[in-house]
């Protein structure tokens, strides 16, 4: 073989070696990509499994007796809780340690919380107190019995008062200064059935119910106390009248979006300055419950009986709508509870001693008979801890999984 032929063969072999090397590098790269993708999906599956896991047991971390517990209530505030009753209010940290306490005397204390402020008012009485995490910031006496109180973020609060010959919706600033005074008379305007105030304290919506002979009407009024309401008589920027319909609930989803819940329809309004209807939802069946938070408004309805009997649907349906009135989640439930509430992406359901905790995607992560009457359930320091308020005590509870609990449940099922 000549030298020229040897060089030619060597050149071919070098090309083949380089091609083989490139193929090896390519296969290694593809293998690394495949391993990375597989690891990514494994991590996603583990995260999904972690956040959507079910708990079948619990342990009590603390237990605190409550005197006169039927009148003792808790509300989440700041990094802890307000504990209030007829005799006074305490601010507790996440471990239920008392930060401060203030005594008062109220027959029907009612609380409204927004941002860094809370209002506690004596319904049918005259007293209203404003608090932040440091303690009381305002103490006011109203000239007429209080029917409702609504708090806004900046310390602005709205009070509904019932006078001898008229009703009043009054707006006060954080120093107790009167910002607005809306006087209404039942024979002209109807009775104030529901009010809601935006978190910035600038907008207000009110539902008035009245009767004209055998017919009833519900008037919905919108007020703007900011720039958009200047020059308007009484800051009134919109009025709607509905025949033969009750509007018992109004919710500000944000400072510019209002959800109005009637007994046969729900309407969403955009309210930058004046209200504009953006969506209307009609239900063909009775609404069993309504609940909401800053993100969703939820409804519990009863499914069609024929669909339930043919196993096409469960008895009840939970529907979650966003602030634009678009349906985001819908899932069936065989059982509903007397109390249902939405907070921090958890749906709290409870009746007597039974409770069920759901995520907003419909997955149930805890269901238990707690063995005693449940008054309320509040979130704790993390996703596994909750504060259970019973008839005679409160308990911080941590959810967990237990093989013994599964065995006990299977025994109860067999029995």
C-alpha cells in the first residue's frame, strides 16, 4: 500500500472517529436532557403530592379554656388573633399568648377587619371601638343604635344606624371625623339591607329593601367619595332598581370591582368612577351558601335531582368565581355543612362536631369528627396548623398522617 493510500485511509478513519465522537456527545447530551426532564417532572409530582396530600389525624398543640365560650369569638388579625366577647378583647400571637387586653361591656359585639385595623361594634347598642395590633386607636359613641359596621384599610369605617324616623349610613375617618352622612327613610328609600365599603374607603355600595303594596323592590345605590364622586349630589354615582328580588350581600372584590349577590342572580360591577355592569350570573336552583375572600366568591347550589339519581352529578356543587365573574372552579360534594367560609385558599366547612377542609381546587385534605361542638376554625402559622374554637375552649391543632388512624377508620367502617 502506497503512502498516499495510507494517508487516505487514515483521513477516512479520522472522519469516522470524529463522527462517532460527535454521536457519543450527542447521545450523552440527549441522555442528560432526558434525565433533567424526568427529574423535573418527578419534582413537580412530589411538590403536587406534598401540597395536595390528605391528613387523616391530628394532634393538639395547646388547649385554652374559654369562659362563657358561646359568646367568645376569634378572628385572624396581623400575625395572630383577636379574641373578643361581651366583656372585652385580647390580641393574641400565633401561639395564643396574650399581647394586650382591653375590657368593655357590649351585648352583641361584631367585628370587621380590613388591613391593619379592626372595628368592634355593639349591635343594637351605641359603642364602636377601633383597634390595631398595638391596641385601641378610637372609641366612639353613636347617637342611634348600630345595625352594621364595615372597616376599610386606612382606619376609615362605615356605620349603619337606625334612628327613630330614619336610617343613617355614616362614614368616619381614622380620627372619628364624619366624612359622609347618608340619611334614608323606609317609606322613600327602603330599609338598608346590606352595605359594603372598598378597602381604600372611597367607594360604598348599599342595598335598600322596600315594599309598595303587594310588590317588593330592592334599590342598589353606589357612592363615590373620591374624585369620581365630586359634583354628584350626595356623592351618589349610580342607582339600580330590582323588582321582587332581595340583595342581602355585597362584596368589594377590590377597590374597583363590586359583587352584588341577590336571591336569584349575582351581578359584577366595575366601579372606577361610576358603576358599570360587567357580568351577570343566573342560577336555576336555590343558592344554599355564599362565601368569599379577596380572590374568589363561592356558591353552594343543589344539583338537578335527576342527574343525582342517575349518578351524573353529586348532590351539591361548589362554584368559585373570580373578581371578573368568570367561573374558575366547580366540583361536586355529597354533603354540605351549616358553616362554610373561605380564607387563604382554604374552604372551611363545619357543622356541630364534623368538619371538612378543602383546597380551592376541590381536593379535601382533612375530614373528621372532632368529638365536640365546633364554633369556628381559623388558619394557624402554617398550612398544617389550625385554631379550632369549641364551645368551651380553643385548641391549636396540627394535622398529620397516622396508620393507627387509618386502622381506626377501617374498624369504624366495618362496624
